[in-house]
C-alpha cells in the first residue's frame, strides 16, 4: 500500500485506510437478535449439526448485501435513500410507511428482549421496568452521545456477546463426540422453509441499509475505500457465522435427541438454566450475558442507524440541502429516536394490538427483498459506470440469490399472517 506522507508521518487518510475494522461488526451485531439465537438453538436441538451449511450460506449472502450497500455509498457519493428516490417515489414512500410502523413495534419488542435477559439475572425489578430502563439508556446514549461513544459501547457489547456465547460453546464441545456425523450437509424432510429461514436470519435487518452512514462517520469516502469496506464486511460476517455456529453447537450438544424444546425468547432463559445445571451455574450467567448483549446491540444499533435512515428520508422528501454529516443533528433524527423510545413504552402496558402486529409483520417481511431488489437495480444501472462501481457476475449472482430467498420467505410469512 502506497503511503502518503505528511511531515514524515502517514496522512490521516492513509491511517484511516489501515484501520481495517470499520462499522461492519456493528451492522452484523445489530442484525443478530434474540430471534436469531432461538432459531440457531432450535436448529441444533432438532437437527444436530446438519445446518452448518445454512449458516455459512446465510453469512455469505448477507455479506453480499452489506457489500452492495457500502459500495453504493462509496462509489456513487449518494446515500441509499437518494438511490431509492431515483427509482421513484414508491420506494421512498414504502420506506416512510415502513419505518413509522416498524419503529413503534420494534421499540417495544427490542427493549422487552433486553428486559427478559436482565430480569432472569436480576428479578427484583419487574420485566416492564427493565424494558423502560433499556429504552431510556438507549435514548440517552444516542441523544446525547457522539458516534464514537456509541461505537465504543457497541464494540464492548459485541466482544461480550461473542466471548460469552462462543465460550459456552467451547465448554460443551466434548458432548459433541457422537454428533459429528450430523454435520453432513443435507436437507431433512420437511425442513426446507426452516433452512431458508435460518439462511435469511443470519445477521440481517433494516440496519444493513444504515451501513453507508456509519462508513461516513468513519470518514471512509470514495472508491479507494471499496476494498477496505469489503474486508470490513467480510470480518463482520465471519464473526457472525462463528457466533451463530456456536449457538447451533449449544443446541445440538444439550438438546439433540431429547424431547426438550425451546419456545420463543422465554426459552432462552430456560436454556440458560439448563446450561447452569449441566455444566456450572457460572455458565448460566455467561449465556444470559450473551443473550442480553445480543439484544441490547439491536436496540442501540437501530436507535442510531435507522434514525439516520429516517432523517435522510425526511431530507430527501423535502429536497433540503442538509449535508450528510449533519443528519444526526436534524429534528427528524431526534424525532425518530424519540419515536423508538417513548410511544413503544405504552405497548408494554396495553399489549401489542393484533392489527398493528399484522401490518408490522407484513411490512417487515417485505423489507429484505425490497433492499435486495433495489440494490440489484441501482448497482446495474447504466448511470453507474466504472469497473469498481457496477456489479460483476459474482455480485449479481449473490444478489439474485438474495432476491429469490427473501421473496420466498416473504411469501411464506405473509401466508402465515393472512391464512
């Protein structure tokens, strides 16, 4: 790598390039929530190690999407919202409706997940109390904190969730002696949609669209940073794959061949108790810390990243000239942080209205296919010239697979909602 020297020292741009780990881990960790923990544990409990291949394919496809978002920002000089606007008002309109409904329900769901883990460790405070506390802490860190503070907290949580979950998996490796034969890649009868769901759920969420704003915070701009962005994304999804595989191992080692099952997020608490009984009470705390970290990274990542998307949506619709660097200081950004925090608190007390949940689920199931399709469109546009910019056949293949996968999953989920 050529180094540009200034006063005998590497330039600021060169130093930034050498910082290989950018915000990719934040994107991936935000996308891994309690639902992904449950899915991987259940896969291990039902099928042993069969779906190792599904986790690896899922990580690869999410890398393809993340790389596409990052490359669009770096080489076009435009944000993803500006890209959607260029496709037509339907695209930005869909995102606007989605973000408002999704944010209301997600704010309640994400803080409830944190509360469930924390309540299992410290039951003196009721579940709703922990949910409100996590909402307020997330609000405070994003509202008053700088990006560097947010990033440092996220990195600590990422390290905690990785060490605790992977560490727990290492402790149960001796119990896999009779299960390695189940690692042969195959698709058991009746498991197609289960496998597709596992592939689709490896670290993927709306915050993948936030990657460009976090690249901007790292001062990564222009085509010269494309290769560093790819390394950053690759590291992020390798770590995500290892994390998810660890959960698969835990489920296989303790539950495969038994009649025990994991039902929803509450099942994660029960599983932690099982780990404590089988190994050591300390391991129960390890796993609960991992569960909590995975949940709280999803809170903080969304509070910061999706607020960028909403602020950009408002800027794009109003055609205002606010620079990208000032988006986090806008009223729209602040409004969305408030929207994620306080209205959802009401849902902790009155429950989640069935109609709202159905609309939320329907719109949510359509977001990942929306992202994959629009990225294919934008990255193959004739307006998007240059060897570093437009998609080559490998990227197009990966995005095409993402489109097919997420459309199938969306149709299956919508059928489940309405039939």
